[in-house]
C-alpha cells in the first residue's frame, strides 16, 4: 500500500491543530479524514475504516477514552493519543484503555510522523502474524494466536489489543527472558524503550486475567531488573 492510499482519521476539536495535522500529513501523501467531535469521529472510524487514528482526549461531547473503548470492541487499528494531559497517570489510563501510543502537546512533526510509521508497521506485522495458525497452552490457559482468542479453564477471556500483543510475544519466545526494552520496542515502538511503566501496567493486567494468584504468578514471571518470561511446562 502506497502512502497516498493510507487514510488517517484526525479527531481533534481545535481547528488550528486539525489544520496543522492536515497540512503535515498531506505533505507526506497521507489522506486525512477530520472530525471535531467524538460522535463524528466514531462515524468516520466505522464508515471509512482508517489505517490509523490520531485522537484528542478532550473532546466537547465525550472523553476520547470512550472512543478507544468502543473501537477496541471490534478493531485493533492503531490509535495514537494527542493530548495536553502530560501526567504519567493520564498516559497509563489511555494506554490501559487500548491506545497504542501517546504524544503530549505541543509536539514536532518529525516525532509525530515517526510514531505514525511505527504504528502502521506494527499493525501490518500483527496482521501478517494473524495468518499463522498457532495454538498454545500453559497450565490452565490456552489460546490461538491466529484467532486472537484466549481461554482460562475453557472460559474465554477478553484481552485488549496491547495485552494480546504482549502475551503473543511471550508465547512466541516461551521460556526465554524478554527484556523491558525488547518488549517496549516490539509492542509500542522504538521511541518507548525508556517507558518501562508501560510493560508493568499491562503485565499486571495480564496476570489479573490469566493467573490464579496474580500476586504470585506461576507462568508470567518477572526477571528482576531485566524483564519477563513465560514459564514453559
């Protein structure tokens, strides 16, 4: 797919920022669909199915988190947050809701484009993996990477896109220690290699959903100061 075939949705209520994004993305050959409200943004996402979404959290009719949660019920399309909320907790909440990345305003065009390209590459890589038929099992957990389904004691568990991508990496490298930097680079992109709290948050969520005792995990193990590994039988 060439750049001028790639549609990016921009959901942002400030007209000057929409204008800036439209011009910056247009120069790079991307097509842009714009919305100033959550309602119009969801309409664009559902009707036009963009390759990637740039989303402001502070929309006039709803919090951007609601858009993330709704989209994640049916799509794994990359969502990058553009927000003036720069606190770590705001980032964690958005990422936990299913966002793929987070840029704090103001930001530079170069950084924005780099993160967009990472998001698109990651989506393409995950899409390619989905064509593989890869069943897995550890303890009371089983699943299929191709179908993106996970079961605990034969009851299906819903994982967010990021949670599943993290689990898939651990499954694909079962028994090996995966460093924080490796996990960050593969799941979130190379610009996040110093954001170790991303991995901690999502690993904690995975343990709550998959381990019998999340505080004393049997399979999703921490290698202190290094990273994580999936214990093999």
